[in-house]
């Protein structure tokens, strides 16, 4: 089992075998997480700091539980309320924390590239928990694990990613990961929410949702930010739901056993019909949350092994 | 005092020649030009042996930002002047985008006084076109010209109100003033950090379509046609803008265009992993654009190459890419970077020198840029082939935000002369 990375900054840096290694380990953690005793000592003695410069409940909780189940000392820092407000730069904040010798730093930041910048300045392993519109690697990995468990494989599937691709780090990481694993990727959404020259990423682009969903195995919905609905990118919430909201009628164009995914939190009635989201025969949204913990345990475990191996021994 | 510069290759951009020669300088002015070393010169002349290197008119760099007043810790007239001398730039044409902006005769006089005290090279100031560069009211163009303003520009801010801009152009025309603008559609380019395309999408950075430049230029050309003003586009960086420029010139409008050295030598991919020293304004373009623009300089469609020297301190660059300040220093790297175009055989040395020296001097009505009797002895002696690896720690600018750090370059300034006096000599 090899995973030769110091940080997990994005899917871009990972190879096919890195991804498989990670998912295989995550599978074992997924099983363990269903046992009454979920505890492991993989991160015993290590310090994990969660630095969230952007609001997050789900991802932060997931990383916290993952760290605690592995025996790490976990600390959450709500960076919005802290020194950044006092004018301290990102790098100074990083240097300050670095001096406290954390072993794992989990970082979310509203600016693309900010986590890369921070990783250059610290000695510990850094996990990107989402940077701007750039990447959200653990989300893509948990989506991949969910798909692999539901479909029995993670290659040669037809997968539609629908909605606000332009502003989505989840979409970017998923496009990279699913592409690396040799799947057919379709992007569905209004052209105002598509990044420029996205067709060069080896994907097919559709602005008609029914055509885009034709025969696909996986339907991955994205969250539409409220601030995009005011006429700047799309005319209105109701027109968006009419054309791009996932309901039973549109889903009928997908393969009969297609699964429905959503990274959460959902806007019911905007990008997805509420009943559909709760349909246990189609929706794997709860599995995604479950796999999130497993994938984050696997990622932190692998990075911690490399980190500890690189430390001078004190014995 | 007379000086005889001999044992050199003389680069004459006006004649388009590069050949052995010699020149005699009397009291800071070129007094005679020879094809070969003259025999039996007057014994009182000091002989300057140029060691077989290339002697050319000094570079005239339009658009240098010196951060006085306001941010002297980033660049002062002293530090910029030393950097210019080391880079073979004998005339810095300075930008008014300081804090406060240079938009009144009083601030202009302050700048001129500081420049004359501190800088070893010529400093020719520009002034803002509108007060506070706010795009609402024109500055005192007449008074500012009397105080020495060589041109009027709001720098990277576009005067969005076309009524304001057309009046300023009309008024400037009546005084024969040159207006320099930044052709860019302000709506499309708002908030952009990079040029749109595959790379921008991969990095998740806010991007501007290269079309925004053409839209800005189209608008400006219509206004020049309407007002008859003298106009210079500060930076043309995209292939799409070139046909419009070509047409405007063919139609006899008084228009010229420039380009910054970074857009001629780097492309959008150089940003790589969010390297903020490569963040410039407008953002770096695709390789196709870079090649088209370099060709346009070779053909003379783009008239002027400048350094777009923009000092930024470490604090304003060591930030996430979107938040980081734009701009790169260029005074000391302009010559070796521009030599890449010669070494890549995009253009010959006399053609390059027209864009670096003769054309900017002509456009601003300055006497430099020529090897001719009566021209000032503003000269640069350089070795066009000498290789080196740039170490940014050696730069003389107070700010060292160069994208060329650690890169191999060719072209080394051996000495720089302003009005015949040596202001820099390589050791």
C-alpha cells in the first residue's frame, strides 16, 4: 500500500492507484464505523487542528469525528471569529499554529489556492477541506466510495454532474477523480453556470437536462448558492427548478437503476425534489455522509503515517 | 568635455542598423557618429573603450510606477532610478497612480523635484486624466502640461463614463496632449484574476475573457474617431484586439499601442500553483496571444514595449491569489527579457530597439532614442548574449516582485550613460 503524499491538497495530484489505495482503506473504516466499538489508535498522540475560514457544519463535524475515532487530539478553530478579523494574514496564522506542532491541519478557505499557500508554510500534513472554487478532494473521494459501493465498480460508468459547475469545488474535484478512474462524465446546467472551456476537460456538456441524463448510471446534483439566484446567473429560483431541478420526470431519462447523489446541504425544491431526495431506493445521500467519515479517516491515517515516518525519532 | 566611445557595435534603431562604429560626445550630446574608429582625435577627449559590446540609445520606459508619494517603502525615486540605470533605462516615464494620484500641478511639481534630487536617470512624469483617477472630472490638463506632464492617463482604471472620456479627449486634443488609456471592458473584467480558459477553470479563479480588451479598444477607437485625440493604448495583449488596431492606424487615427514585457515573454500557464508574482494586470494570456502580440511588435503594429514596472511588497503578494496585488517589477529585467524575442528570432535587434527606445521617445516628443548628432548621449552599453541566472535578491528596486527569479536569461547591461555621464557600470 503506497500513498506518497505529504498533503491532500487536491485530486489533481493523485494517481489512479492513490485513489484506489485510499478507497480500499476507507472501505475497512466504513465497516469498522458500523461496529459498536469504532475506536482505533492510528492517530494516537497526534494533534489535529480543524481550521475553517468559511462556515461549515457537516464537513467540520465529519473531520472531527474521523479524527476522534482514530484517537487524535482534535481541536476546532472557528477562524472567522478569530485573529483573521484582527488583520492577521493567512501566513502568519499558519506560522503561529505551526509553532504549536500540530500533526494534521484540516483547512477550509473561501479563496482558491489558499490551502496550497498555507501548506507551503507549515511542517505538518495539510488536508484541503475546500478552497474557493478550486478543489474539495475528500468530497470527491467520499462520492467515489459511495458510487463504488452502490455500483460495484468505479470505472466505465456514465455520470452526470448537474447544476452550478462554475462555482463548485465539488464539481472540479469530481470531474478530475471520475476522469482519472475512466468514467464518462456529463455536465448538465445552464451555460451561465459552466466554467470557460470546460469541454477541454474530457467531459460532455449539456444545457438540456433530459438529454444530459439519458441513460446515466449516476446523477450527482450540486447545491445552488442562494446568491446566484437573483437574476445574475439564472433568472429565478422557480425557472431554475423547472429546467434543472431533479424530479421523477427528469430522472426517468436516466438508467432505471441510476443513483441520486447530493453533497449537501440540499435546497429542497430548488435543485432537487424533496420526495426524491428521501427515496431510499434511489437516493444515496445518507450513504455519502456515512462514507465521508470513513474517507476522512483513511486520508488522515495515510497522511499521518507519512508524517510520522518523516519525523526525527526522539527515542 | 568630449568623450570618444570606441571599440563597439553601434545599434541605430532609426537606421535599422547594427554595425561597428564610434561616437563622439561633447557636453552630454552626440557630436559625431563614425563608421569606424576615427584616427587622431583631439587629445582632450576621454576615450571610452566599449570592449566590443553593443552601444544603443538608452531605453525609454513608459509607465514606470514609482511609489512616491504614498508608498515609498515599495519604491522611491532613488531606488527606481538605480534600478533603471542598472537596466539600461535612461528615461523613466512615470505613472500617476500613486496615493494620492498625481492629478494637480502641485503634486506634479513635488514629484519632479523629488525625481531630480534622487534619480540618476531622466524622469518624465505623466499626470492623471481625471481628478483622483475617479473618472468624473478632467484634471487641469493645461497647467499640468506647463508643469511638465508628458501624457495623461488614469493607468489601469478605465474612464467608464463615455461622456467624461470624450470631453477629456476633446480638451486634450485642443492642447495636443497625449492620452494613454487601458483598453478593457470594465464590466467583463471586474474581479478577474486570470484570463478565462482551461487553466482558469482548473484553478477555480475568477477570470476575464480576452474579448474584454478588444471591446475596450473598440470603444476607445470610436471615441478617438469622434474627437481626433492623440491616443496611446498602454497594453495590447490579445490577438483579438490587433485587427481593430490595424484598421484604426490604416484609417489615419492618431493611435499607437504598447505592450508590457511580461505579456511578451510569459503566458497564463506560468501562474502554475497560484504563483502571485505572475499576477499582472491585465492577466497573462494564452500562448497564442503571446505569439500574436510578439509578431505585432515585430511588424510595427504595436509600437512600444515597456516594463510596466509595478513594485509590490512581500505582504501584498504573500496572499491567496485572488487577494494578492497585481503587478511585477521590470526595470532591471526589461532588457534581458526582451532579448528573448531576438534570441527566439521573432525580431532583430534594431526592430526591438525601435520599440524600446525610438518609438516611445518619438511618441512623447522626447529627444532621446536616437544615435544622431544633436541627440542627448543617453546610452546603454550591453552584451546581448551574456547568460546569467536571475537572483531577485540582487535587484536594486525596493520591491523584488519579479516573475523571472531563478530563470536563465541572456543580455547584460555593461554600462549606462545619461547625458554622457556614466550612471551605472557592471563590475
